[in-house]
């Protein structure tokens, strides 16, 4: 309810859905929540995948066993989008072994989600400094993510695009134009600190959209407009100064940045 109030106050159009929180609601409480969303002219954005598929088999299996119940709660609330990110390397699994593990585990997740009307977006991580610290590189760009989609083989699997990872992967607007709108489940928008070489950028030190102009936000957004993307757009800056603000001030700053970026197109 706090997120809905902040979203309405600061001009957001959607709210992130929490599977665990929605699963705790009675049918009556769920209807009340949906009524509040409608009153404020808000819709659901995306939800995070509540399965840790990156760790040991037991952790993964426990998460997978809980997924049907959580997916049912999301479906009841009308949520249709979910996303997760792909670690761009591993210290023990080679590319092929890691691909096999991701394919098997994410396919199992995707099948459950499809049964509950949910699409699953995969976000590649392009940050070179993060990948270079891992022994075996893994999926870290749009093309390799598309190959992972193909290996999974479920039609409800697509992309979470992030302007930061698009920039750090050295991709262009033409790469986005090569996609279809229905392949994109969600989008994140960020900027990069000024004066830092690309291979020195740290994944958890970002800026709000349009803060520095290092990332070509206009080209990124224009390409999304051209292919007809109609999903949520989220800021994900991992910014210490922003985190130190209270929720109201942080939402105000984030909304201002997102609206400034969208005004470009």
C-alpha cells in the first residue's frame, strides 16, 4: 500500500509485484489491493523470480517447489510479467555446463509460470569488470541470451533489457530493433558515472537515467518505441546517494529522471 501511495503521488504508472506478499493475502484483501490500484490508475509492473536457480540443487528445488503457489497468487492479482538476471560467469562451471544448468532449471520455472499466465524475462549482465572476476565467462549480451532462450524452448521466455547492460555489452539501437516487442518482458533504465572507462565500471555503482549522458538513453528508448514495446520501464541505479534519501524524496528524484528520459521520445 505504501508503494501504491508513493507511485500515485510521484507520477509512476506501475508498481512492482511481490510474490511472497501477494501470496499472504486473502481473496478479500487481494480484491481490496486491486481496487486501490485501479483507483490510482496504476497497473502492475514486473515481479522478480522467487527461485534461486544459481546455487546448489537443494536450494533450487526448494524454490521450485514453492513456485506454483506463488505464481498462483500473482495470477490471482493479474500480474503477467516476471524477471530475473543471469550471472555472467561462474568459478566452477564451464560455459557449456552452466548453459545446461540454466537451461534445465529455467525451463522448469518457465513451464510453471506459463501455466499461470506469466512471462519470464531474462536479463543479461554486460558489465566487464564483473565478468572478469569469474573463472568461466557466461551469457553476457543480447545474442547469447537469445541462444539461451532457444535452448530453454518455452515461448513465454524473453528479455529484460537494461540500458546499463546494453551499454556495457557494446550494443546498439539496431540490436534492439532486431527484436520483436513481444520478446521484451521488461526494461530497466540507468546511466553510468562520468569519467570512468567502460571496463572499469562497477555494476553496483550507477546513476539515475539522464544524470550524466554517458549512456545513449535516447537511442535506447527510440528503438523500443520503434518496435512497439509497451511494458514497464524501471530505474535501477544502485546509487548510494539515492539510497540515503527517504522513500518520498527518492521516489521524487527517480520519477523526475524517468519522465525526463521518456520526454526524449
